């Protein structure tokens, strides 16, 4: 089994690495489900502050993968999020290369929808790239995109964690104004969205600097090969070098995309469907769909041996346990002739019959010899309670003069030792003297 973090999250296997730590597949013992857990890689103040910013983000949106909970254990901290198993957009491009325009429009619409929810919270993502855009493992069905990794995101107006002459993000997905040291803004995220869309349509990472230079020198270029003109007009509105010339919001870009999709040609019959595979892989040994495998059941203890008593040495059999009420034995003469153990006195109204001669526990005797074991007679109204054995019967003792028993002397409890009793007595006398003196002074 894996390491249990903070008594709740069991780390199973690493599935990725982010900007500030490794991402693990983990089992949440409280909620009984698998989650993705990002474990902080180092604990310096700068990284901790970024961690606090990321785990504090709470955005509930189907296309946003924001942290759900967090925990700390000794010198390590982690936060958890939903486990998304379809890999990132980089995995899809690695499997298929350039994607069909209509498929790209579905992904782009979901990305803009999630980004609109992030911007509505006043947060600038600052690191939109294919590796941070994850997919559910939907197979050949409709894809489901999740925008993730808010490690360097920040709210507009918050203090920056880097100096003004440093740029935070991924090279190749910077907006031109970021390279100039401008404050993070929503339009910088939209520029990165345009670059991601080009990556999906062309299958290779675009040269953002060459693209910006061409826009600045020649204006908006024509649609590249393989990109429909209506879709290119939307992408050109995202890729303008001047942030004032771009779409001002993700919602506005999404509306323009919806109009462009209506003008796209239908997919051809020979177009290969895009399948989103499970990129995480099977669970390791000891884990199943319902969590860690249960421990092997402890085998039941061996049944207790039959402790029923064996037949006595005379070949007799045992009677069932006696009832709660014990019979009273009657005295009899020492000269009484041996009789059957079930024989009642002559004055008794009924008599119990002897057991059957064919006894199953004595195969060599035709009938057990009951006469060899004398026993005492019992009243006919009381059920027999003593088992028949070869031992001598219990005969009541003859009456004898009572033996006087000396009365028990009550035990005396020892008092406290002198070392305790004397100081207590002195303190009591002093209190008494003080009390008397107080009364005389009143």
C-alpha cells in the first residue's frame, strides 16, 4: 500500500508533475474515491505563497479543474482535485496529429467557457498551454475539456510575486505585452487560447514571435492551409498583437466562434474519429475500482471438539442435564437390596421402566447390568437427575451433635501511622484554639 498523507489521502503512483510539485493518483479514505493530489515539492516561503494562492481558488465549473481540498503533514502539503484520466491536449496531438476543425471548435468552445468562469472571479490564469488543458477519457464520444494548473494564476490587483522585469509563464505562449512587462490581464489569456487553437489545427507548436512580427508588418494574414476561413477570423481576433484589438472577453470570443461553426463544412465520410484514451493506466496491485483491496479474511477458528461425556465404565448412558429444581434425596436403610436405578419405592404410584436392552454404546452386552451399581431411591414425583455410574451413591450423613462454631471476631482496620496522625492532631488543636480565641474576642 502507499503512503497515507495526513491520515486521509493514500498516495498510490505519480501521474504527472506541475510547476511546484508532483501530481499523484491518491485514494481519499474519507470520501471513498480516487483523486489527483499535487504534493508541494519544496517548502520555501515563495513556493508556499503560490501554493496558498492555488489551493484557495474555488471555481465550480464543468470545464475548470480547480483544487477541492488540501492537507498538511509534517513539512509537506498537498491539495487535491478531480482525477482526470484522458491526458492533456498534447497527448491527443501526439496520437493523431492535426485535429479536424469541428473537433477543435468543440474543444475551443469548452476552453472559452471555462476561461470565462475564471475571469468572472477576477483571476488571470497566466499559463494556458496544451499541457495544462486536460481531457476526460470519453473514448469516441463528445470530448470533455478541463482547464487546470492555477499555480501562477493571480487576481487582478494582487501584488506580483516576481520582479517587474521577470516574466512568469511558458515560453511560446506569452502575449506580446507580457514580454514588455505589462500587468497580467484577461486579454493575455485570450492570446494564449489562440495559440493553443493553432497548435490543435496544425499539429505543431506555433512560432508566436514570428506570428506577431507578421501581424505587425503585414497586418492580419490569410487563413493558413487547412484552416477554414470563418474559423481563422475568430483565431485572428485572439492573436492580434495589440491587446486593444483582441476580443475583450472570453464570452465575446465564444459568441464569435458559435457563428463561425455554423459556416464550417460538414465532416467528410472518411474523416477518422478522434478517440480520447485513458492515459493514466491501470491501478497497481492492491487497488481496485472501489479502493484499496481488503485484507485477506482471517480463517474461522476450528470448531470445538464434541465434549459430550463418554459412557461410563459400566456401559451405562448419560441422562440429559437436570432441571433447575434439584430433587431432595430420602434416607434409606443401609441393608436395602440393590435395585434398578429407575425403580421407585413400593409406595410410589408410578415406576420408571429400565432402558432398552439394546444399548448403542455397548455392542457386546445384550443388556447392561444395572444391578451392580446401588443407588438411592428418589421420589416418584421428581424427575431423575443424577447420571448412572459405577460409583457409590451419596448417603446422607447420620445426624450428630452440632459442633459449636466460635463467633467471628470483626477485623479491626489499622489507623493512620503516627507520622500522619500526630501532625493532623496538632493542626486540629491549633484550629480549635484559634476558634475559641475568635469567640472570646467577639
